[in-house]
């Protein structure tokens, strides 16, 4: 594959045999590979060689193993000490993409966290290599137009870089993922924001790590776009970062994080259940929102307990969530919530009981038809109609004469619904509901 990317592999000398194999496979697949084979001594020679590698390469692959990240080994000193901020800035200046390659279960140096990376841990060599080569050599040729926009991500004008990121998102080519991940570290917030949005449009799982890191960006607009992008990708690896984002001080970031967690689905449920116990109300509230959208019954016990939350806004979200999930296990807690001090909680609890449709809630709902708030009485009458149990007929007939005409109208519709059910199921006359006209 002539014209393939130039790759500089930075590594510990203790990992030489593995690196030689990597280099041989990359060269076979079309890369031009530079590997430092000599013993590297600490000092200026090391800095010069790595600097030259950055200057002359498209990618700098940093091989991470226990040997290369352990401070006790002199041969690995370059990873823990010499790969400092100066080299990161130099790589940015030369537009070289730094690509960590984690071979063993070892710590990720702080300066490399958040970069898109290849991970061999828990995989065969062949599986890990496939992930690495997918970044270095995207499947299929990258269209010329995409290559041109990728080049513009290196322009001096931030407006040009932002426009290039936007166009790459529209193109939707996975070959741009690594370059866009690098753009998430651009000095201009507008460029970072467009890069995050573009990665969401492409929706490639290779961007998850970088986007999760972007949830901590100092600019709220970048954080919003990162959360939305992770929602489009829907990868479980992002769950911890998205749960942390539920506590973001910006109004919109927690909402987008909750939506992203909901799209992730079942893998996010355990973390969201744990978030219901967070000390911050906004985290608990958004956790309930996400759990409602996922609809997993595993969350019902924790949500039922959260109906006793000290924050009324959390209790509102929880009552609504239990209705959306619709599991009968929630009925006792929702029945108790009909006595909540907050009118909106009582109203939402009644509505939730109607959605669940379990007849064990009917006695408590009949009692709630006499409560002071007319909106609660309306929701209660509607819930009784949806449950459709004939034992509610007498109470609903009395509600036809409620002082609030809207309550009467809802009660009439509920009676009609119960009557239709009785006719459909062949209830005996003694059990049939009275009609609104005959009540």
C-alpha cells in the first residue's frame, strides 16, 4: 500500500521483540515504520530521537506495558518522565497523532489519558492488532475530499479548523476519527465543539475514550456535544464518565448525559441505580430519568426506595419513572406516595398506578378521589379507568358530581372505559359498572 502513513513506535527496550512483530505487520500492511532499536540512554540523545520521530511521522505509537510504565526501570524512564507536556505540544505543532497502544494491564500515563488508543488487553494479538491497524489504516481508501478536510484541521486559522471538523462530520467517514479525536484538544473551544459533534455523526466506538475525556472540558458547549456524541455511539465504556456528567453544573450537560445513558441501555443500569444514592439531587433526578427510558425492572426496588427522597423534584421524577417502567412491584410504594406532602408527587403517583394497571391499587385510588387537589383527583379518576376494575364504579359515579367539572368529565370517561371492559369480558349485571348517564 504505497503512500501509507509514517509511524514512529516509541517503546521500552524490554518490549523489543513484541515491537519488532508490530513493526513487521504494519510494514506488511503499507505503513512506513520507524523503530528505535538501540539501547536508549537517559538524556539529550533520547529527547532528540523522540523529537525527530515526532517531526517525521504521521503517528507516534506509544507502546504501554508494565515494563514501559514502571518507574523503577531505567529503560522505561522515557514513558514516565520524558513524555512530558513539551513533547505533547511538539506533537501538536507537527500535527502528529499520538496513539497509545496498551499491550498489558498497566497504568495509562496522565498525559495520554483521553486519547484514542488501541487496547490489546484481554484480546489475542491478532484482535489487538486489528484495532490498531483500524486506526492507522482505516478500511478502504479515505476519500480525497476527506483527506483535504483532515489536512485543514491543522490550519492556523481556528475558523478554518472548525469548518473542517464540521465537514468531516457531514462526510461521516471513520477514517477521520483519529484526527478529530486529536482536535478535541485544540486550543479553541469552537474547534473542540465541532470535533465532538463530528465524532457523534460518525459514531465510531474508537472515539469513546476521547469523548469521555471531553466531558471534563472547561467549555460547557464542548461538554454538551461530547455527551450527545456518546449517546449516538451508545458504548458501555462511556458509562462511568457519563454518570459523573450527571452532576455537571451546566443545565444541559446532565440532560444530555442522561439521554446518552438511556441509549446505552442495560449496561448502564447498575451505575444508574448507584447514582440514585448520590448526595447531589440533580444526579439522582437525572438517574431516574435515564432509568425510566431504559425501562429495566432491576431498577424498580431502588426507585421505590427513592420515593422517600428528601427532594421533591427527585420524587417527582421517580414516580414518573416507575410509571414508565410499569412493573407491579412498584405498586405498594406508589400507593404510599398517594399520601406525599407534594401535590405533584401524588398526581404522578396516581398516573403511574394507572399505567401499571394493577387492581391492588384500586382501594387507595378510591380514597384519593376525596383528596383536596382537583388535579390529583383528575389523575386518580383516569387511573381507575385505565385499571378498569368494577369495584371503582361507585366511587367514580360519585365523582361525576365533583365540584370541579373536569374531575366529573374524567370520571365519566373512566366509567365508560370500565363499562366497555365489562361488556367485552361478559361481566354479570351485578358487577357491571354504572354508566355516566345512569349514575
